[in-house]
C-alpha cells in the first residue's frame, strides 16, 4: 500500500475535530491540520489527537488546500473537512487500496446529517465529492468557493466503498447563516466569471431550485429538515443572483 497523508483545513473547529481525527488515526502516521486563524481550542485538540499542525493565512478554499497539500508527507492526499468522519467500511477500503497507479482519483459518498438526523433525500442525497488523489496529478482551482479539483489528462475517477459521515449542521440558525455567506461568495465568483442573464435567473431559479429538491428529489420525505433544507437552498440561489446583479449594476458607468 502507498502511504496516504490526511489533510484537513480548519478554523474554529474544536467542537468537530476530535471524532474526525480519531477516525483516520489507524490509516496513517501523517495527519496534517492546516489552521487558518482559530481562536478556540482547535489547535490543542488537533495536537492531542495526533495531528501535525501548520498555520496559514486564509487564501480561499482552493489555494489554501494547495498550500497545505504541498506540506504533506506523502503524495497521496485524503482531503477531508473537519466535520467528515471516515466510517469503518471506508477505512477498510483505504487500508487495502492499491495506489500503485498515481493516475487515479477517488470519490466518496457523503452521508449528510442535519443535527443527528441522516438526510436521505433531496439535494443532500446526491453527494460524492472527490476526496483522494495524488498531488502530482491534481490541484485545486483557486475559486473562492465551490472549488474544483483539476486533474491531469488520463486520470481515471473511481468510487471508494464506504462513506464519510458529514456532520455538517447542528442548528437551523447555523445552517442559514452558513448558506447566506456562501450565497454572497458564490455571487461574487459568478461576477468574476462573467455570468450573464441575471434577470431571468433572479426571477425563477430559486423557485425551480425549491421544486427540484423538495418535490423531484423527494426532499419532502425528510420531514421538517427536508423542508428547511429546500427553503434555505432556494434562498441561497436568490441571494446568489441578487449579489451578482448588484455587482453588475455597480460596474455600469
């Protein structure tokens, strides 16, 4: 087996970090926590649970990840968030994985939780991000949000068995605040990318988003949580395009 480095970007994640670190300690002797300015106990928690801590200025999701990955001990990178716990099946898959071919990129299913409830439907159901790759073959783009992994031509994407338990939301207020912040950043990224056609999208996209997630993707079956997720994502879409529209108006002479 080729050795793997686990790399996690953190800021004020002390309440989340210990279970995540404990879930990968059997996998590797190389766990790197890249902290971007925590003022809680994130760094002591990381050190207590076997991680090597590096401190970096926040430079956006993609660039910060690239900087952290350059400081990893090994070329194979398992890039997870502070709120993603490796389950036993995924750990077993990683422990027995043949990584002799560096032109492989691996996705992982995420099981997303709202507080302690597993969300089985809606937008959160279809969630398989890339989490394992060789840093000689792939790098994150530098988008401020929703960064994408850019991998070399000829790389093959495979899916790992097992899942990440994604304890992403603890309260409704926390979720709404997080999504509102993401929406503004997404609108700013759209402006940077030159996205057009805002008026139509501002009128209708958030309505379609709600219908798609709550009805077509059966978010209604997740009960109260499913409704909250669908409404919040709909509002996210509206704020995103409002932000884009505002920036475009400011740009006009």
